[in-house]
C-alpha cells in the first residue's frame, strides 16, 4: 500500500503544511501540535517530526512508515501526538496525516 517515496519527505511535509485552503474551511491543516501534554506551534512540531525522521531514516520505507515512526507518538512516553485547529476537536497527528496522505495520492494519480 505504501508508495515508493517518489517525493522527498520534506516535500510531503511541505505539501501537508500548505494545502489549498479553499478545500478547507479557512483553517490550517493544523495549527497546534501537542507533544507530551505541551502545545507547540505547527512549525515547531514539524521541526520535531523532521528530527525524528532523520533518526529513523534507515527504518522508513514508505510514507506510512514515516508517519508511524516520526509523527505518531513520543518514543519516550508513548503518548500520541495530537493536532488542533481552531473550532475543531483535537485528533491524533497520525490520523490527520494518513487522511492527508490519502488525499495527496488521490490528487496525484
């Protein structure tokens, strides 16, 4: 099911960060990421995810692996990362990114 990483991870993260806002109700894909009970702006959350990607690079073979290893939960506490947009309930980062990955694949068929 996973793709062959035809785009760099940073390109995919950039795509997720800068989606066409007309497809959404004028909110960002996510504005706040919560790691281990603390809220961070999306940019800081993405920086952390990129750092984890660098660490797990050798284990990552697909986009799903990238999300699982780098953007799902804390390797130290086991707590899931959560994302929040204004006016919407928090959701697991993993769920949000898998939804957007599927959308990305549909848009790029």
